[in-house]
C-alpha cells in the first residue's frame, strides 16, 4: 500500500511534466560519490522513460582542482569564478569534456538510457565571451560568460539525453570556461524549460542562521545578497537563477545532491526538497 500511495502521489506530477523540458545542473558531492552518481543516472533515465525531456549540464570543480594540484599548476578564484589561464583551460577541457562527460554518458547507458555527450563548443552550442567582473580589475583569463545558446544541436538529439560540458566557444574559436550554474541557466532560458534543477552540496538557500528557506522570490534573494548572507560560489549560482527566471523559466529549484534521489523527490512529491525560487 505504501508503494501504491507513492505512485498515486507521483502521477499528477508525471502528467504535469510530460513532454516538458527539465534542465538539471549536476554538481557537488553527487558527482564524486559512486552510489549517488549511479542513483542520479537511474533517476534521469526514469524521467526520460515517463516522457520528460531531461537535459544535463555538469560541473567538475573539485575534479579540476585535484588535477591542477597533481600537475602543480597554480590557480585561484575571484568572485566565485576560477581564474583560467591557458594552462588551466587545458585541464578544464580535459576533465570536463574528456572525463566527466563520458562517465555520465556511460552511467546513463548502464541504467538502460541513451545519452549523447558533448561540449558547449560542439555545434556552437554555447557562444561565449570573456568574463569581466565589475567590482575587480583582476584578469580572469579564459573564464567566460554566455553570449548565445544555439538550440539546434539539442533539437537534433531530442530522442537522446543530452549531457553538456560547460565549455563555450569564442568568436575566434577559442575555448572559455563557463560556470556550470550560469550555463544551465542560459540553456534553460533558451529552451523555455519548465523547470531548472541545480544540484548542490547544501540543503538549498540558507538564511543568516543557516536554516533552509523552502520558498523564495527574486526580491527575497536580493535582500539576502544585500545582507551578505549569499557569498562565494552561491553568487554565480543565484545569477543563473535570475537569468533563467527573467527569461521565462517558471521555477528554479536548488536541491541537495547529497540526498539520494533528490531529483525524484523534488519533481514527484507534494512537498519537494531544497529551495524553490519564483519571480514573484
């Protein structure tokens, strides 16, 4: 009976999201724990099986940092973004496009799904330009920001599950290291996705006392930023949220990727998990 009740609760949400696009940013601890990685791939295959169109954009910050340390290549962060020299960019592409991307494709295949993996440079999917932070004069190198998303590539692989490494391409063909949260927000915006899910290593957006905020508007997020509650890596994450919602994505959810099956809990249960963000 418990299983029947669970399925009954999930059915209206399966109907709601049927044939809709859900963009998922895969990152954090969920990418390094073997059991969580396998559960994530299984959940994505289930979404596709019930008629939802999932699109994955993955990060890889810890893995990139680990490889840079092994190769003794210096790196730093500014405003939540990795300063990306040409040497760092080589490692970024090697880890994101060459290693992590294909691992995710393989895990989806192992769970009975069909995925296709590519970089944002492929087919000019993510056109990018140099990122310049307003509040600093520091050169961020090949750290980039999205200029345009060409959805033709994604439309061409609609029968598959796209897995995208957030590397953009400049006007001269040069690569740019794009923050995965910002890339996910831009892709969700371009596709007018029904929902954007950001998997993180926190329970959601937290207030000044460290408590999870289950529901928030953009105005409430602005207040948290002004109060200095939102800092570090959460800044580009929330910028991706702003961009997506202002471009027409109805709801964005920041959820804890450390919780097994958090995607299913968010999409198919009455209460969901994490923080749900809407325009107003």
